[in-house]
């Protein structure tokens, strides 16, 4: 499966969505949610211990999706693996048919459910991108040949257009492009003026597609939790008030997400949908926003 890479190269408006691997050995719920996205997204993003919370290996979860005919984008974070483990997992992912990788630094351990675990952070996302580029050229991170063949991985990176440091955002973005990132998925976008500024002033000089992160807010309480617990994100008060006054907050959240998709469609080259535990509602959001099947 290389549908996502082909869509990027063809300049299509890109649609991806996120699913979390199971916490346990039964992937049935993950598969059921991912199957609702078939035909609606170009690929399904499989998280790697998001917020440092324990989940199944993203490589294993991505292979399970492949077995069900769903193209994955496998996240790989530096938090839990040194460079030996990262290279081993990347070679294994390639051998198992995974082609799309999202290279991440990873959330701090203290934010998760195992706060006493030891962090690794041998590398961070830019150096991970550089490492993947070497693997694709048949070399390990020490520039020694891969005697059993190069990888063929299509790699992307994360970007946060709402970063408080504009110069830092620009520098980091440019370094990721230089290191080989072929696409970018953004963090949750709540300020579309900042996204527009990012697209006009930073991303305009590259041909790498930016996918805006669209998050389904299920209630005012959900929005307040995100403001309290997700660093760098600020859901506007008028959005929280709109959810609080709605007779059906979930349906209102679907409308808000659809409106945001329509705004993002005018600004960038794609959207990355996040609907934690309600991925089955993403097709409804896309329908409401007028996004056709893929």
C-alpha cells in the first residue's frame, strides 16, 4: 500500500485520521474504529504512546491495520527507544509492509501513566528524520552499509503553528524539511489566524504538504480538560460557551469540527482528524464539511 505517498505526490487534498492502539492484547476496538474510516481517509495514523500513556506497539498495531486493508501512518517516538531500538523497529516496520512513518520526539514521561519510568531521548525528531534518510539510502546511523537492503520509508513530522516562539517554530520547521520530512501533521489547531500566518510566512517556501489538526470536542468539559492538560493548546472561550449552551453538545462538536475543516481547506493542503474514542464520527464530520470519499 502506497496510496498516501501517491496522493502527496499528486498534490491531492489529504485526509488522515488518528487511532490509538489498544491498551491490552485485543485490537478489536481499534480495528472496528479504523474500518469506519475506510474510503474516507488516505491513511490512518497510529499513535505511539501519546501523552506517554501505555498502549500496544504502534508497529504491531499498524501491521494489524494492514492485514485489514487499512493503510497506516506509524508514529515512532524517541522517548522510549535508543538509536539501536529505533533502527531495529524501522527496519522491522519496512519488512512488515509499513511505508509511512511519523517521526516524533515524544511526550515527557511525567505527563503519562508511568511517571517513574526512565526516559531515553537518545535522539529527537530532527535526528530521527536524519536517521531514516540514512536507512533509506542503505546506511545505518554510523554510515555503515545495511547488508540486507535499504528501507523505503515515507516520513513525515509534526508541526505546531500555535507555538509561542515564532522564530523557534520557523527554525524547527526548516530543520525538519532539510532532514527529509515529506509531509507535516499539525497539533490541534484552535487559532486559524495563526495557521494562516504560518502558511503565509513559514510554509509558503516549501512544497511539503501541511495537514491541519482538527479535534472533535465532545463537550464543554472536554474542551476545558484539553485547555488544562494539553500544553500549548487554548480552546477559545466562545467555543466552550457554544458547547455548554448546546442541547446536544456532541452534535455541536461535530458541527464545529466540520466548520474547522472547511476553514483549513482554504489554508493548507490537508487535514488530520482526531476524535478520541469516537473515530466512527469522523465520516459524519467529513460529510458535513463536504469532503468527498478518497
